[in-house]
């Protein structure tokens, strides 16, 4: 085989030398079709388009009816944006050779460049019908290139047909997994990656992509396994370490997450986000000094990174350094004033500094951005009780109900207020049922914050059923 390739290469070099001498002598020499194709392909691969055009023009003068040369001419015209001229050549060729799959394939790509996807797909279907022994490769080529152009819906039938007929084709399985992911069909994507791995279990790309899909499905235990296989194959895969850290963090395993983020930082030059996640892990582990240290590294590299200032603020609050924390939170809010979490942390910090009226304003700012935060409504309600001399809980809740319709958090608060301040159990129960329909997850919080609710049999029964079984009582 090596000797054969060497001989062919020598032939091409001889043809190239003849062509170059011909150009220098300005005297046309004869080349057969095969020689023309080889010279053309050589120049095309080298991006030497002027020379490629010259040899093709010579070839078509000498062999005006050579299908292979006309196909190359049509492709060259299509690549130059001369789509109509290319189409005329291809339609002429189809009339002469209606069973040649290469003609239909080239015509399909030409239609695609015209954004005529319907005609393109018709041409590709004709290509497959004429493919015979080349069907497997052509089905994949069509599906892959349609996918690369973003035509996932149109690519899918070609790849699914290839998969049905040639189920062991790794390329087909990999591309199908990619398209199913893009279309949001994650279960099918997982199935394809697993089938691929049954054939090729040492593909780090397949394991890595499988980990991403499991992460999207929030199946972090399986994601961890996939990333660990990736790292077993390639221990220096930086993004696998990073994503493995994310999966551990989502599972609450911050110590293990920290190890992976540190490994990523040692392998990658892009460390800023990693430093931020490292800081968050230290904060979650209660090591506020290390958290502050890494948040500071981020703010040094990215002064306008609001999340790092916010993280520094919460870490400083963890150390009860509220004055310094307030400065960091002020910086975060100045960069990103529309983050409710920043305002809620700001309010807590102000409260700890004894600035209760200012804390009320910060809570209100946060709730204007995210009115669905139940805990913030509860804190705001508590603050108003102690900061406003003539505060009326019922009037306030009635105003909230009017201003924030169909808001689960407000409805939870209304159930508390109507029970505690009006002793209207029926109305309180009605508010509670409405809140549970909108957001049943708030049941545990409201029950914990206001344990007196459990003194009322009907309400306790409803809350217990939701909390214990995650089942709505209606």
C-alpha cells in the first residue's frame, strides 16, 4: 500500500511539473481527465484557487463532457457564490446521468447555499436513492453537514436511517447524540452516547459529552461517573475536572468539588471563573478567610465582576465583618443593580449594622425585581412590624394581594396574617391552598417560620401532606 501511494504521489508531482512548464511556456499540453482531477485537487487543498481554476478550464476545453470535471466546475462556482451558474451545470448533468449520486449531492449543497432547504432535502433524498454501496457514507455526510449548518431537523432523518441500517457506525451515533442534545431530547442523546461507548469505551469525548448531558438532566451522580471515566482516559482534561467539580458542588460535596477546581486551575490558563468557584467552595465549607482570598483574586483580575464582590460580601458577613461586607455588596450592586440576591444580602447586612429602615428599602428593591422570593417577603414583613409604628399587617397584605396577583409568596404571607391577626381560618386556608397550587415548595419554609400554623387542624393537615409526601391536597 505504501509503495502504491508513493507511486501515485510521484505521478501527481510529474503532472504538476508538466503543468507548471506549460504555464511558463504559454503552450497548452494535453492532460487526461484523471490527471486534471489530481492537479485540481492538489491546488484546492493548498488553497491555491487561481491555479486550480486554470487547470480546470484547461481540462474542460480538452474534455468538455467529462462529468467529474463539470462537477468540480459546479462546486467551484457554488463556492464563489455563482449559484445560478452552478445550478445550470448540475441540472444539465442530471439530464445526462440521472443515476449519479454525486450530481444530486452537489446540487443539494448548492440549494442549501440558496437557503432553499426544501429543494436541498429533495436532492439529498435523490442522492441516497442513487447511492447503493456508498449509502452508509453518504447518509452520514449529508446528516453531518446539515447538522453543521444548523439544520438539525433536516439532518435527523438521514442519520436515523443510517443508524437503522448501520447500527455500529460510530460517527453516526456520535452525531445523532449531538443533534438529540441540540433538540432537547436528552434521553435519546444519552442512549446514543451509551451505544457509542459500547463500541468504543475509551472515547474521552463521548464520556465527557455524556457527563454534560447528565448534568443538564441534573443527574449529578451519573455525571460524576462520566467525568471520572473521562479523566481516567485523559488525566489532564481540564474541562472534565472543572465539570466534575460542578457536579460535586451541585451534590453538596464541596470538599471534592474544591479538589477538582484546584486541579482545573493547575491545568488551564483560564482561571478566573475557577477561582470564583474555589472561593464559593471555601465559603460553603466555612473557611471564610480562604474564600475572601480567592474572591479577592477574582476582583483583582476582573474589577467589574459583580458575583465576586457579592461573594466577598457574604464571606465577610460569615466573619461578622458587616461594615466591610456592606462595602463589597455596594460594589456588587453598583455593577449589577438588577440582582435580587445582592439586595437581599445588602438588607441583611444593614440589619446587622442596626440600619433597619435602610434594610427595609433594600428588601423592597430586591422584591421589586423578584417578587416570588417567599423568605424575603417574610423578612420584610418582620422588619415592618418593628420599624413602622402604625403598621397594619392586614392592610399591608391586602395591598400586596392587590399589587402582586397570583404571587405564591404573597399568598403564603396572607395565610399567616389572616390567621394570626384576624383569626379567619377559612380565609387563611383559602390563601394557603392558592399558594400551594402556584409553588408547593414554599410549604416547608412557611411552616418552619410560623410554627403556630400547626395549631390549626385543617391547615396542619394540608401542610403535613405536602411536606411529607410532596403531594398536593387537591
